């Protein structure tokens, strides 16, 4: 329980203004360090290069499962439309 009290949180940090940069910076750095992201924020760790994912064609089983799912949704939608006056516009 006492460990939770010792953890710095962003809600404990005063809003930055023209008079408190030094204390604000120290507090923000402590929170970022605790969350293990300070190196990303300060640029020590470079931004990862995102590459487009390789798109694989669905297998025959996946395609059939998708068709069944779409057909099932269409049947359910038709059932609701026929059975529920609110959806028929009556």
C-alpha cells in the first residue's frame, strides 16, 4: 500500500506556468521515468519505424466463415425488421 503513495502521478503535478518550470520539469521527468517512457520522450530511444504489415489472403475456411457471418447478420437484420414494428416504420 505504501508503494502506491510513493509512485509519482501526473495528477500530483502543478500546471506549468512562467514561475515553476524547474519543479514542473523535475516532477514530469519523475513520472515519465517511473512509467519507463522518459527515453522515448527525450529522444534517447528513436521513434520506431513503422512498416506496412504484409497482407495475407484469407484461407478458404476463413472466407467461408466470413460469408456465413455476413449471411447470419443479414438474416438477423431481416428477422428484426419483420418482427419489430419500430424497425418496419409502422
